[in-house]
C-alpha cells in the first residue's frame, strides 16, 4: 500500500510572523464565517501593529508541507483568582485536513503550553450550530457546563453558545 507522506508540524508563532497569522486567520474567517464571533471584515484591514499585538496571546499554527492549515490560540485570564484558567480562541482546521489528527495535535500543543504556565483549566465557547466541533471537544475531555442563549448574532439570527471546560491536571 503506497502512502503519501505529508510533513505536519505545529508551533507557536513568533511576533514576527504576522503574515502567517494573517493568512490562516483570514482563511478561517472567510471559509467558516458562522463559527467565529468575529467577522472577516473585523480583521481584514487591521494594520500590522494590531496583528502583532494580537500575537501577545499565544497562537499555535499547524503547517502541512510548510503551509498553514490550522490555528488555535489561548487567552489567559488575568485576575489573580482566575489566572489558572484560559480560553481557547480562533480554533480552525482547513476542511481538507479535518479528521487527520491535526486538531488533536494543535490542542495537545496548546494544552501542554497552558500547563507549562500554570493553567489548570481550559474553557471555550462553541456555536450550538457546530455539532462536529462539540463532538471533537467532548472526545478531547471537554464537558458542557452551560449555554448562553443568543450568544452569537449572525445576520440577525440569535445562536446559542455552548460553554465547555476541561481540567488539565
């Protein structure tokens, strides 16, 4: 059986990699607009300094043969009584790469990094209209802890947000 070996790597972006960040973030927003709280137009014309500033939050990117195909960010809570918590943000894997393990590897990289900085709990919000993402998170140990009715407004439609958490210890 012949195999087509493809080189996958995952790493945290540096502050100098705004072009990679811009490329995969805008792809995510344009290809899966209903999956994000932001719109493509919110990010499209940001100046380089704003892109760089947004990299203050750790952003991990999956590369396939050198090209970005997935992204996952982490936003840590800052109040001293909440510093043990962080939120997954900007989660996206190109449709052609879903089911290949890239999302799991991205999550592992982010969770390992989170543990290394003292985060004990990851949380996220996912649209109720994205059952595939909810199933993925459940397989990765996340549990649903709540729902925000009408948490997203998409073209005038109110869409519930599901809140999920996973302990890292």
